[in-house]
C-alpha cells in the first residue's frame, strides 16, 4: 500500500503518463522507498514484479469526481429535452477555450480569474488531502513547497474528462484512451508553463506561483494540517550557504579563519 501511494505521488507530481521504462523505474523506486519507510527487506523486490497502472489511478479519480463536477457546473440528470439541451450546451461551452478553469466562466464575455475555479481546489482536496493520513500530508515532500504544475494539469485532465461525459446532454462514461488522456494532460502542462513564463514578464509577478501556493495552503487546511509543511530536514537553504560563503570570502582571501579564535602555542 505504501509503495502504491508513493507511485501515485510520482504520477501526480511528476508525470501522469510516463513512458514504459520510466513506469518500471518508478515502480522499483517506490517499492524501495516504501521498504525503507516501513523497515521491510528491500531484497524481496527481486522475487516480484510490481506493475502499477496510471490509467487505473486516473479512472479511480474520475469516478470519485464525477459528482463534484456535476454539482459544480450545474449538470442535471433529468431526461427532459430542454434539460438535455442545456447540459450539452453547458458542457460544450465549458470545454470551448478551456473556460471551465475560470472562477467566473462567462460564455457571453471574457472569463475571469484563470485557474481559480473552486472545482480545482475541490478535486485536489478530495484526491490527495482528505485528512492528515492522506498522501498529500504523509508524503508532503512531493507536494511542497507548492502544488506542482503537473498535479494541476492532472487535476484539470480529470475535470475536463468529467465535463466531456456530458457533451451529449446526458451523462455517458468516456471510453478510456491513454493517448487521448495524455494529449489533454500535455496540453494543460504546456499552458501552465506558458502562464508561468509569461507571468514573470508582467508587472503582477508570478501569478501561477501564487495560485500553486494558495492551492497547497488550502488543501493542507482542509486536511487539518498546518498550512505550511515543515520541509528541509534542518538543512540550510543553498541561498543561505551562498550568502555565508560570500561573507567569509574576504577573510579567506586574507588567509584568516573567520569566526575561529586565534590559537597561540607557547613553548618553554
């Protein structure tokens, strides 16, 4: 169970659709890491082949999130013709130009607040941050210091697929197609990276970075954990070490030992 959780963390935070060789590598790494965490003999891995499914993980999330998507975007299970027509129009409008990611999707005007729709936070909370025992808290090193771009893209892929299941006006489960899911995922990753690059050139600063930080903060609060994870393991940040070296450099150039008292040796 621990190995599977660690494998899911890699899928969630690094790449939801890794190539076959990387899947095998991640499965082995997850098993070794799990053995260390639960003090289990690592050598047992040699007798077994561990295969984890990324599509299975995506399917499980989609099954859990379909009700949240239904209520968040106002889809209705009624078979009345006008309701079916409204559902289809709603789904197609949300998927057009990815307006479903906005906090205030406005089909008659310009959408506002990208990547701020509450459903994004809801999916993250219910998938990785249900409580203090969930993956996002237990394995916080994968999710900190802010929600990774890849995890946001994974979340958006699930949401988009759930919305697509209403495209005909009534809910129909989508057929699993890894290539299709992967193309959706990659599209979201690229768009998020574009926003990250674009934000650094704007007066407002790193918009995406703030969104990533806010998503993690709210998710941890939802799980009942402190809003900021304790990271670093007591090690000083590299920036601090660089500053310390810069401060001591003049002393070393003078062949002095900074911060060390002079020691004199006396002889008879």
